C-alpha cells in the first residue's frame, strides 16, 4: 500500500534520511522505532508532503506521489498527532468533524455532528461529551477524541505519532487496544511512531528501526526479541552499553 524507494532528505548539512526503502502491506500496521533525531517524524512528513524529499520515490497503492496528486492522497488518510492537537476553541464534536466541515466534500453540520458522535462511540465516549470542550476532558479522553478525529472520514491510511505519550500505563493499554481494534476493523494501513515498547508489541505487525537515517532492521514484530541485530537489541532493552552512541 505504501512504498518508499531510496528516500533522502537533508536540511542543509544535516542528512536526516539517507536512503530509506521500505514497504507497508495493505491492512498492516508498521511501527517505526528509533532514538530521537533518527528521522522518524521526518519520514512521516515526507510521505505527507509537508517536506519534499530530495531524492527517491514515495508510492501509495502503486502510484507515485507528486505535487499534482498529493491533495487526492491527503483525502485518503487520517492522523493522530502527538499530544492530541485538539482545537481548544471548538467543541468535541467539531474537533472530530473538523475535516467533514471543510473542503470540497464538506457535510452539513447536522450530518457531520451525527458522524462525530458515531466515531466517539467507537472509541468508547458517550454522546454527552460531544458538546464539551477539550479542557473539560482528561488526557486519556482527549486522546480518544483525537483517535475519533483520525477515523472520522473512514481513511484507508492512518498515521499515529506517539499515540500513548503522556498517558499512564492503564490508559496507554486502552489506547493501544483501540488502535489495534480499529485498524483491523477498518482494514486500514497504518504507520505508527513510538518509543513505547509496550505499544510496539501491542499494535505492530511489522517493525522498522531507523538509525542515522537508514533502515537498521525491518521485520515482523514476532522476530523483534531475536532479531540478531545489536542495535535493535540495545534499543528495545534500553541498554546504555552497545553500538548506539549515547551522551554521558
């Protein structure tokens, strides 16, 4: 469903992506791991077109993404942002229906509100929260709202950026279960970024580790603990000693 071929991206002399090639099969969740500054967020931004790659190809369902067709692609994806990124001045249902209320395919407000309430129910939130504001909800509830917004337009592709950041272990488990269930139920293709190894094991089909802008390892989540790669082994176990350089 998503294929990257030799993708490079630099910012001045800072070479962030140095030839990334990977594939995400339809209906699977690829989780990207790696230390800070290894290019995980830039990888998502190049796929979205927020920053153009310097070299290489990005294909979705066999079609190369270009400036001419990027807008059509953006209509097919949903995004759960790190920290939720809800609009404080909008009611919960308006946050969930944000895309539905705008653009060429915008829906009437009553229809958009009904869809928002349906999506809230799918993430376990009652209708009564629809007319509240984000500040009136807990962090875990806000994350559920963000997840409802990500699936509001029934996307075929969903990106999850650090979906459990700032949540306690129990709520993190709830969000992981919701993500796994929704991706499976919708048949969506997903790319997730996380440092939380519990989340990796809960939601991943495939795992990709980036190191210094390259794919260090790529394989099924079942192989993660016996990858045979010393970089992967050090990272997933949080060991200070190993091939990954650490500041002391």
